[in-house]
């Protein structure tokens, strides 16, 4: 009998480790190819690890809550036959698959070595997770990254399985499959990676507490967030600029149209999509805020992908991303904001939903704060906190003179990385956001 080492696969450009949350298979269980063996969690999202072979689980190398590095072996699966597990794997796949599948999978073993030695599609460029088996079949059959991303997955959270790829190839052979339009993508080879959290020590330090105190251990996500916050402060030279904006026109417009908007679009319109629209416009005006840093180089991002801090059921925060935010109208932005916020609250975000952000927005006003000093979401260089909208007395300038009136105002708090963003750029950017907000058309159609 041969033994196969199941390893923790790569899950994204900034993910170096994961925590095991659940073992879906126990020692002695029979495993089919592409069956989910365990569930893992990163600081970004939860996922499953599928098996690349058919066999019996004979050993689990880690326990629940253990932290595992990408590429480490997590389990041993015993497969039939002598020799290497990979040889046996290909044999099993060929017996089990239909005629077309046989022709495809029988070539995987022969071509795998060649694939690594020649220029081919780098499927790690994708923000989506693909099992090694899926990537091997795709490479063997010359499926491009754009084609692979166009395949609708039937696995958990839309994951593409072996059967999805084989079905795609059958349809392509018959001339039924069309390739989805190519997506605009930034160059991942140049993409900056976030500082990786260090593995927590297994030795626990006894907390100093009196007999009346309650000692609460941090959650897994809480620990990861804490590490990332410390890493960000140690990496970026944080500087803040603050400015106050008059949003009376926005307040009155939303009050006027919210019922009609709900009736026509089936969505509630909040202030957040209006703010996101203005920020996307400002990023287009100041593209050097839409960058990341990699060592001594600056990576200027082509797409404007806005991260939106959202609350999770356990009280932690996650940052789903609105892709190509500058290309959305207000209705589209509202639908995107509501969709991501709702799926964050119900723990239904997919890995792709939290990848690729180029700038982040956090609404501290939701909790009543008027301003804040948010920490930059690495490897980005800026984050904007929008404060609570307050009804305040303010000086109103008119051609006839100045007078005091009641206005709706809010503070914008801009944190930026002073290594690459100077005070002039950081201040001009947040001023432009203010100008867009104050110039909002109170008679705007939607």
C-alpha cells in the first residue's frame, strides 16, 4: 500500500498559514477523490481542504486549533497499489472517470513534470482556490486562467471541482463552451504581500489576575487581527489628516428618496454607498493613493477596489472588497454594499470577496464616533474613517452675507502611510472627498 501526504494548499497571495477548525474525516474513513477532509480558517475566510486521491485516512498530523503553514503535511492517506501515491492516484482516476476523463487524467502524471519546467498559466495568480488536481488537469489541457475562472463551481462556496473541469472540457470539445470575457487584473507577480503573522507560541503564559477576575482567551480571529494590527503599525509610518464635511444635501436627498428607492430597487439605501462613490472618484483623481509598497518599490494599482469594514456576528471585523468601484453607479454601489454587508453578518463571504482591496473605508459613525485614527490595512497605504453625522449650528456663507444655520456635518479621518504618501497628497485626497460630498446634487435622479 502506498501513502499520500495531504498538504495545506496555497490559498492566496497574503495567506501563509491557517488554523484547523474541523476534521470532516476520521482515521479509518474511506475518502473519495476531491472529498473535503478538513476545514481550515485564516484571518480572511474559512475554507475546506479536499483530497487529491482515493483511499483511507490513516493519520491526522494536527489537532483542531493547531496553526499549520502552507505546504505542511496535515494528514496521511493510504492508497491502493505499490510504488508512489501519485502513480496510484492517476491509475484510480483513470478507472473511475468516463471515457473523456480517462483521456484527460491519464496524461496528468506524464505532463506534470513538464508543466513545471515550461511557461504555463500560473493559477496562483487567481484569487480563487483551486485544488492541485484541478490545476493539474487545467495545465494538461491548456486551460487558461481566464477560462478556469469562468467555470461555475459546484463545490462548497462555489469551489471548482474535478468534475466541473471535466464537464467544461466535454462541452469545449463539442463546441458548446464559450470563454468568459477576460477580466482586468493587476499583475500579481508585482503585487505586494502583507506582513505575515508570526506563529503563536504554544506555551501559554499564565495571566496575572485576582480571584474575582474573569480570564477570557482571545478567539482565533481576534489573535490574527491583533497580529495584523501590530504588524501594520510597525510597517507603516501612520499619519492622520482630519476634515469636516457638510453633508446636508446628502441627508435631505436620502430622506426624500429612500422609500421610492426601496420600492423600485428592493434595497435600502444608506449613506455608505454615497460615501464610497465619492471616495472612488477621489481615488481616480489621486491615483497615487491607490498604491501599495513592496520593499523599495511602489505598485500603482490599475483597478480601484474599495475595502469596506463590516461587522461579523462575533463582534470582529472583516473587510470585503467592492471590485472596480469606480465603474458602479449609485444603484450598483448600493447593491454591492448591502450584499457584502449581509453576507458578512451571516458568515457567507467567499474567499474572492475579501481579496484584492486597494483602499479601505471604515464607518466609525455607526458606533457614534465622530472621528477616529484607523490602522492601515496592509499592504495598502490609506484608510478613511467616516464619522457620525451630527446636526450642528454652522456659519453659512451667502452672497448676501453670513448667517448661522442648522447643518448636517461629519468628520473624515484619513490615515495614510507617510513612507510614500506625504502630507500634501494625504490632505488633498481627503479634501477632494469632502468636495465631492458637499457638491452632491440634492435633485439627483437614481
